[in-house]
């Protein structure tokens, strides 16, 4: 992996990859920057390798994260930034495998798993009965890590309590997220979408919503 200098991240060297992320909008061409993802990401799994003189280092981490609705509806409404233009310290929740719970402390980046750069993995997002589940498997589909169900109503622009209604569509992304601070290489072997189709609902309409289950086999 490469570690490009990122002048906007307090002299961090960073490299990132989305193993599967859901947003509330389609990213406009040329806008795939750090700020856009912070303001439109609902939840997902990513890697954010970094090294910094002040914050230390985290290499080859899997994170399971979601954007906290309670943070996005205060200060600058609908964004992850406060009135000073800084990231809100409580904008993110992450899966904590040590305590087997979703962590909501400030600057919550708990490592769900540390991956091997030469191995393949399956990552899975499942949206079912008002909850979201995230899972990591090895190449042989042996479960490595699994979150408990995350109530959709805690997630930014999801669930019934969104003022004005939740985002009617959800979009799935994988790959290098931030054109302004990340680079590197990953290999995607297979993408699987499993969709429940209740009659007489159109399959086409369901496909444009968030898929019921997403499986990815990726090697970093």
C-alpha cells in the first residue's frame, strides 16, 4: 500500500478502501473527496490505514461503522461538521469486538479485525427487519467477526424518525473513497446481491433500494 501525504489531515499519511459502504446520494463526478463521504455515508465497512506523529498508527484495519443520526441533526444540520468547519467528535459509531457492542464514544474508531494484505475476504452487509448486520469472513467463508444488529433508526438518513422522511434511495459503493487523500490497490473477485422479493413488488424497484444482503470477496 502507498501512504500519500495528506495536508488536510494534520500531517497524517493515509490510505483507505471501502469494503462496502451505503450512501444517501450518488457521488457526483470529481466529488469523491473526504468531505463528501463524511456528509453522505450512512454506514459500511472500510479500511483507513494511517500514521501520524500525534495520533500514532493503525495498519490494515477493518472498521465497521455508521454515521450517528443524533450527531447529524445538531450544529450544522445534516452534515458531519460543526459550526467551525471541524468534524463533530461524535459523528461516528463503530463496532467494538472486544466488548461486543456498538461504540458511541467520541472519535469512535474501534478496529473490528486486522487483515492480511495477501489474503481474500468476504464482507457482508445485511439489512433485515429494521436492523443492519455487518460480517467479515475469510476466503473459505469462515466467520471472522459479526456485529449485533444495529437499529436503523440510529443511522443518519435511515429509519422512521428522520425529519421529512429518510432518503428514499440508498447507494452501494466499494473502492478507493477519497481522491484527495488516499491511494492504493485492491482486488475484487466477486460481488453478490441477494434480494428478497415479496409479491407483487417489482424486482426493479427493489434493486434501486438498498439490497437485502451484499457479499464481497476482496483482497487488499
